[in-house]
């Protein structure tokens, strides 16, 4: 591929409650260069090339057990490709 | 005690262990629709659903989403939430939504349940089944949410009938029926990839942020609740396209043709959203142009299509036209809705001074030059005691069914019209994109139910305007000018100390 610019990936989450804010904090903690922007009702986190959401980090920020499928309650939209959705982590990146 | 299975193992148990190879019926007989489109699938087992949904986890999280939504709807109704909207004119955006979008969700429910039976692989069958249930949930939650407004405002009462009859609703109707009348793979590229992945953010996210900003809490909640399913649907679209491209190189040109077609079909459909975003929200979230740049140019062209380049896929054929049109799209679409809103299930009005200035700021190169003068003309007519309504019937595009309202890319003062002759009849199009779609399958599009033609043929209640509007199911207060409408008068009385009108 000739274009070598780094492409962002990201998620739009509901800016709804304390739990989602902690989820955002967990994503920021695990992903260097994470940028957080707000729109009415929405919070967007984007990172260069690859985003990892780790269960352990989320649990630390929430102070309770958390299963990765719970992420479905927070997510509104995303860009990138969900390459992994396992018990311990979710990874969003471009493949090529 | 046995260790709990991992997500991966549970998904494999559902999609692989519960599947079987037919022994007394040919696979070709069991799945009769997956060959005629020319798509080759060599290994259905290669289909991966990253969400790894299983029945128990699907219902667990969907039930939680619904519980949250219905709590919001209840408290909104109890707290007289309809009074805390930014303005009653906002509700016109929701009328357009329930008339034009909700019936698409219902149609998608029907078709995904068909696909849940007809794909050869258990992975896509189960993903289609979940999406089918999702789409039914969206139809229901949208109807439940907006029924709270139906008690107070006009225009919400007959949307399923209107979807089948009204001129501007033939745009979404013909879109989804074109997809449903395609084969099972084209439908995936049409709906799951082109609509859900490429364009859904343009449709849903600004709508729902707009709802949030304009005090419409239930719509925001159902929107984000539905959209959380949408991220699964986007994934289905992306998995589908990657799966088909990886299965066989012969699939690549077929997929490219469908991307070209369905990008354009979907893009023409969202012209109604462009109009809504720039003109129907009292408190603005972002302009159509900004939304198009963010959600389409940045995320899709700069992101996704770089990924698809790997497979030999290029961006949609008419993408340059869409980029050029972003300066004009919403203005041309809303100007048309304004002129014809005497025949619509919502009302329109001239943007106020602050709104016009916002449009000038968002569209510095085009608004003051081409579109502000139109509104000044309309304002002059109004100042003289009139209202500019266009009572002539517009010519419609044979493919997207929009009136001929878009201009040439290199001359915004000339309306674009294309035409072609097929079997001795002449057909008209709004663009090269629609003309190309027709040229590829003329036998399909000559059958289009065009609302204007149908009125002239006498299929719509009678020859006069009142007869047609009655056949559309419109009631007093549904249509026309917003200023002085029943909705506006009610709103003013609810917000004054005067007793509510008897």
C-alpha cells in the first residue's frame, strides 16, 4: 500500500453514566495516543491503528467483574474491524 | 464442576455442533438461492462472527437494553417530557423518521428471517437470525417511543400505509424493496455492507445526537439502543464482504459492481437525512457537510477502503460526485420538501435569521450564492400574504424515485437530467449513478411504482389534489406550513399561561 499515513480506529460510546466514563478511562489507560471527544449523548475514543479493550483494566476501573459482551451495552458505533472479541479482550484494527 | 466454556467454545458449539450435513436432500435443493448470482463460496465454515453471539448472551443483553429503554419512555411520559423539547418544529424530524425509517426496519426483519433459512453456512444463518430479531425490536421500540408523541402531535398516525403510498416515502420503499428483490449475497452487500457499514453513521448518529440536543430523550435512547445492535450489523456487513472476497477471486468484480450500485442507492436515500440535519433541528448538532466528511470521507474512504484495496476493491464509482454534492445536497433536498410539504406528512418553514446565518457559516462557498436568495424569495411571498407551494407534479428519477432536484456537479444552476430509451420507452434519471444502475438491469427498474406516474394513471384516489391527499391518509394539521400549524398553536398554548384551547 502506497499510503503510509496511520489510520485511526475508534468507538463511539453512549455518554450515559458513570460506568461508561470508567470504560473510557480504561480504554485510554491501555491505548497510547487515545483521543477522547464528546458530542451530544456520545463520547468517542479513537487511537492510531489498533485499539485494545482489556477485561482486567476495565474491571480495575469499574471495581467489579465485567464480561466483554457487556461492551455491547455501551457501544453505539465503531470504525475499524473487530478482529478479536474474546473473554479477556476486544481488539479493533484495520487488517491491511 | 465442569469449567465454563469460553465464548469461542460456546459459539463453536452453537454454530458448528448443532449443524448437520443433509443426507437425503441435495444441498443445492436445500439452499436453492445461493448460486444464481455467480458468487462462489468454497468453504462456508470460514465464516467468523467476531461477536460470537449465542442464544443466551443475545437475549441477556437485548433484554437489558430494552429494560433501560422502557424505563426512559415511562419516565418521559410521566414527566410531561414532550413539553421540554427545544421546539415543536423539531417533531417534524421524528415524523420523517417513523414514516421513512421504521418501515425499512420492518422490511429488514422480514428479509433477514428469510436469509436465516437460506444461507448454506450456520455462521451467517445465525447472524441473520439475530439481525432479524433486532430489526423487529427496532420497529417495535420506535413505534412505542414515538407513540408518546402521537398523543400530542399530528403526522404520526398512519405511517405503514403512507410508506406504501406517499411520494417521498417511495424513496426508502423502493430502496429496501430493490434490495429484497435481489439475491441473498447482493442483499448483504446492499443492506449489511453499503447501508449498515458505509452509511449508517450518517443516518443514525446525527439523528440521535440531534435528539439528545433537542430534548428528545426517548428518541435518543431508542436510537442509541438500536445503534448498539447496529455495531453488530456493521460487523456482519464487514465480515460478509471480507468472506466473499476471500472465498474466490471471481467474486471481486461482482462485489465491486454491487458496492458501486448500493453506495449510490443508499447515498440518494440519505439526501432526506441531509435535509433533516441542516433544516429540521432547531438546535443544530453538525452540518451535513461536516457529518459527511467525518463519517464518510474520513472513516470510510481514508479508513475502510484502504483495507479493501488489498482485495482489489476501489471506492464506489460515483464517490467524487457525492463529495462535490456535499455543498449543495441538503439545500436542494429541503427546498424541494419546502415546496411540496402541502403533500407531506410533516410541515416545513423558512429558516429564521439565526438559522440562515448558521447555514452561511457552514457552507461559505455555496449558501449565500445559491440558496439564501431562494429563502429570500420565499420570505417575500410570505410577507405579501402568500406561501410558496409548487403544485405541479415533479418528474421522478426512475431508479431512486427522488424528483429531479439535484444539479450538475459543474453547474449548480442547471438541474441534472439523464435519459435513455429501453424497448421503445424513454426513462429519466437524476444522475449518472442512477442511469448506470438502470442500464445494468433495465427489466427490473421499468417495473418501478413511480408515485407521480401512478397519480396520472388514476391509481391514487382520484384526479384532484384533495383526493390524492385523502388517499395518502393525511389529516388536518399533518401537512403544509409550520407557522400557524396545529402543532405550533398547541405548543404555544402549552407554554403560555392561557388555558389550553378547547
